[in-house]
């Protein structure tokens, strides 16, 4: 490893040859939690299987991390409404979703939340995590496989979906109508320079 680094054209990489046992780039947050988002996720899934993990978990290059995250953000990102956005704007790798911070996350029109809404979302996000914890022998990939998803987890997501839709004021709308509203909010936010 040290020899590979010492032969690099990049000066910063050559300096890292002095400590070959250490990661070259540490992007982990130092404390708290982060949301772990797979860069690529199957289009068969109703939700992208995101993680809410402690800062000392090392993320691979196959995922994106959202440091300093809280459970209310996790609840919004693991909602069906967010998936409506993902389906419309995310890139593709073959036919699978390719999640991008710059295209998907940064452009998603997050709502301004009251303290009460934030608390309700946090409780909903925690509920999803609590249900997942009952299936310690299962990976997120299997838990979110459409044919294998446990009913308790599907129910926790349905309840989360209803809450997020209520907060956005789009409950009872079709996914097409929801997308039109998300795009309207995106344009409004862009016009305001936010």
C-alpha cells in the first residue's frame, strides 16, 4: 500500500505513503449520527434502504453519507414522497437508481418544519429503526426486497408516508400530482435563490 502511494503523481497521496495503515481520506463525521445512502439501489424497491448509523461506522465508497443528520431527516428521506422525487430526477445505472447528493438530495424541496412536526417525524423515523432492529439477522437489502419485506416494516413505512404527505399537504394525492407539487416547490425555491 505504501509503495503504491509513493508512486502516485499526486503529492498528497505520496505523503500518505508515510502512514500506509491509515485511510487516505477520512470523511466520517467525528460524532453523532449520519444517514448512509447507497449510491445505487434497485428500481424494484419501494424505498431506498438507508441507514441511520453512528459516526464511528466506516462508510465505503459505495455509499453517500449525510453527516449531522437527525431522525426527522431520516423519516423524510425514507418516505415514499422522497421516492417519487428519486424516480423523477435520479440518474440510472442500467435501470437502477443512482442517488446523487448534488442532483437528488440538494434539489429536494424540504419543508420548513415546526417543532411539533420535527418531533413527529423523529418518532416515525425511530419507529422504522425499531422495527428493523427485530430483524438483526437480515441485511437492509433483504429487508427492502419487495418479496421479502416484513409486514411490520412495510406498516411502519406506510405510517411514515402518511405523516410526510400530511406535512407536505399532499395526502390523498396521486404520485403524479405529488411530483408536480414537488417540482413547483423546487422551482419556487430556485427562483428565491435558496
